[in-house]
């Protein structure tokens, strides 16, 4: 895991929430756990190794997922409760734009 201090990690998560990179925690998300295999953490950017538990947050629509370390998940949940992002970045789950099929097909 990245060596960010708790205060620096929470500040980073606040920035990611404010800019819409991370969604706010909400009841329309599912949380899964497993072991990492070298994925990047959505909060700290560090690698989630096989010896670490990986937490996967998924919107009910299944449109996007975010992977996090436990420490990062805790920071995200805390900051989500107090965050007040402005504008369109205040979405709870941001769907990934999908290509539309041509109407003539």
C-alpha cells in the first residue's frame, strides 16, 4: 500500500470526491472483498498485493467499479459522509458512456 499518512490519504480522497473521480458512498452500491493481484487502488494509487484484501465497490447497475485497500475504503467512507461536492461531480455512481448501435442496423 502507498505510504500516505492518514491525514494525507483523507485529503487525497476529499480531492477525488470533489472532482468526481470517486463517487460518494451510497446504498445503490455493492461491496465485495477478495485478495488483490496487483490492481491499483482508486484512492491511494498504490498496488493491492495478493497478501492484501481488496475491496470492490460496484454500482447496482454494474456500470463501474472502484478497487480499494481496507484503509482507503475506510477513508472513502468517512469522507463520503462529510463531502459536499459541487456540480455534476456530485453523482453517486457515474455510468461509463456506452457506444450506441446505429439505428439503421
